[in-house]
C-alpha cells in the first residue's frame, strides 16, 4: 500500500477498510492500476473504441488540469449532464483528483429541473454532452445567481489535448465531501446527497466484491446510466475497483440496443431494472440474441416481481439478483446472492451494513411484521446540501431512513411492501405524483388531477391519472391521449400517465387534501 490509499483486510468479516490520513479516492480507483501493472489493460469498451487504464489515468489528469484552467477551484461544484462515454470517467475523476466536486445529473430531465439544480448547487461549471445542449443552455440562461461556465464536452476534450497528463491529487480525507448525487423529493425539489471520498470504496468492496463477486476478469455492462447511483457503481466504480472492464452504451437502453451491446462486447455481468427485464423478455419472444457471455444479472431501482425473475431464468438460464439500494446509501445494502436467492424479496443485509425495521411507535418490529426500514453503513451520504430539515428528518444518529416499508421474515429475507410517501418508481427512476399533477392542470381543459401508481401486467408501477375536467362533456379517448402528450412535452418523458381516467370528483379530506390511497387499486 502506498501513501494516499486504502488497506483492504478481507480476512476480516465484513472486510475491514483502513484509509490513509491523506486520501484522495481518485488514487486507488485510477492511479493504483498503473502501479499494479494494468496500464495496458482495457478499462472501457464502447463503439467509440477502447481506453486502457494507462490512457484513462492520463486523461483523468488532463481533464483535472483543463477544468482548473477554466477557473474551477477546489470545492467548486461541476454539474455533469454527460451521456455514458469515456469522457464521463475523465470529468468525474479529473474533478475529484483536482479537489472539485462532480455532480452527475439525470440526463432525461428538462430545462426547469436543470435550472433548479444549477441554482441550488451554486455550481461554477456545467459540463454537457451535445445531445443535452438545448435543455442545458436554456437552464443556464434562466438560472439566477453568478454566471456559470458552460463547457460542451467536445470543447473540454480539445482543451485536454493541450493540458498536462500529470496531476498531483488534491489533499483530502476519507471523510471529506467528494461528489454529490441529486435525489428527487415529493414536491419535485430534489436534494443533493453529499457523498464522501470513502463512500465509493465501501460500496465497491462490501457490495460489489464481497456480495456480488465482481472480479478482475469481469466485463460489466449497466443498462442503467452512470448518472444514477446504481449505474455509477455498476458501470464505473465496481469495474474500476476490481481492475475489470466496463462496457458503455451512450444511447437509450432499449431491449434491441442492450442485446446488440451484449453480443458485440460480451459482458459477463449485466445490470438492469425490472422494467427493462420485462421489455427484454417480450423482445425475446421474437429475437434470439447470443447472451452466452453473461454469467449473472442484477436488478435494482424497484422491486423485481418473482414472475419476471422466473421467466428470465427459464428463457435465458440466468439468475437475476434483486437488491435494494438508494442514492443516499450510494448502492445496494440488502441483496440476494448467487446460490441464495429468494424470488420476490430483496434478499438479506449486505455484510457491513445494518438494517432495522421500526413500527409506528418507533420500536423494533417483530419478525413478520411490517415497518419502516432504516439502514446504517459507511457509504451513506453525510447530509443533503442546503437542506438541514431534510437532513435531520432522514439521517438520524447515523441511521438512514429509506422511506420504504419492509417485512423481515424468519429466514432473514427482506420483503418490500411499498413506500411511506407518495413517490413512485417508474422504470427504476423517481417520479413525483405532485409534479405530474401540476403539469396536467396546466392543460386548458383540466380542473384538477390526482396521480397514483398502478401496476401494469408485469406488476411494475406506472403513473395513472384521475382527471376532473372543467366540462365533463369533453371526456374522450382523444383528450386522454392529448393529456398524456401534454405531459410528455413538459416533463421528463418517462413521467407521463399511462392511464388517464376522467372522474367527476376526487376523494378529499375535510381540509381538502387528496386521499390518494382511495384512488390506488387493490
Ligand atoms: C426503491 C427498491 C424495492 C426504494 C438505487 C441500487 O434505486 C436506487 O436509488 P434511488 O435513490 O431510489 C431508492 C428507492 O428505490 N428501490 C430501489 N431498489 C429497490 N425497492 N426493491 C428494490 N430492489 O424505494 C428505495 O428507497 O433512485 C438502487 C443502487 C443504487 C441506487 N441508488
């Protein structure tokens, strides 16, 4: 172990991690591989070509230097609206190595979401792929506060060509702020979860290596994008930690595209979300892609129905390991494992994490009884940026409230029972019913609306809208379609209601609050 790095003692259970006093996490994830003789090994594969660990380390340094030349200083936030490509790695690690704070952002969002994040983060720079230029530039133009430096990724890469490939890691401590990830809230205002230098080490070792079994000879392909905590681990930190190879796909993760990537790059590990596995199963009725390189699949983001697990296993012969993670925890903390799968459950606690289920009185729920899930572990975010109320409500004495209701059974498996709030997971991505309702009522024919989650034929949740029209006579299939289109035009596309029901009125409390539970099916 050289200075700046971390000692991994796998003889202990859970694995003990000891961090050097001066610890910049870019050193063990990027520079370590040069010392360990992996300079010529391929770190990243994609249609754009291959990047070795040697090139990666040099490009990370060039990028850190190029960002500094733009006037970005230590501690400054760099928002990233970047597609899955090698440059994502350069910006993320270059910023960290130079002491800046990268903030990967969901690239499916819209200008008003970005404007909020620019203002909330007080970022000095936004780095973006050309695909997102329209929404990002609109957001930068309307954002209040000091001007933000916008850097199109191509221009940054050009600047990197002139920058030095040497960069000393900025001094840091394992507990120092390192990067943020935004997590959606019910009111549509997202919260920046502030992660530390050590957090990616903890998830990579405890979940990826010790639980999932990621190895140096693996090739990882995550259909979930790098800007999600889930994809960030799957497609970047896990392969980098293990000295493995990552396959990146810059486009939308459709069934056809993911099959093509698997056939072309032959990954051994595949990471998806339940909605994708369901769509892939449907596509497999008429397609017969060669999936033989894959040894194991992972699912997270929302509960994987037992039926999808079984159909996937029957059709492909492959296991899917369902596990629950969160942006705040950074990655999966309860999971099924190879040889220990209980379909329809989230599995058991990942060694190194602790879980508690509390009843409505705050007492430990008995085995078999449902309650609120709290977890504790060394990868959880320290706080939400600029939001002490949410921090105090969510992070209590080292425990993280997940917002999920769970049952622990007598065999140690955790059964997901739903959310404690009204938030929906659609295709593994957060979706606030309030935000969709606010958009629907902007439609000129709508008086009011309530949105709830409804299970589709695959038992996966999608938004359903109950709409009261100003004139009930206007109700028609055409208007229902028009309302869905109106949502697609103004919101991130996955948020549109899949069903629009016209109703005479909405169930409300005496104080006028919509009683969503009365609108939910079953
Ligand atoms: C829900 C699940 C049942 C649950 C994530 C893996 O999804 C991730 O992070 P988010 O912050 O959402 C967290 C919330 O999503 N959820 C996630 N996985 C499952 N519910 N079964 C599951 N397997 O409500 C949780 O609180 O978007 C997933 C790794 C990293 C992540 N950030």
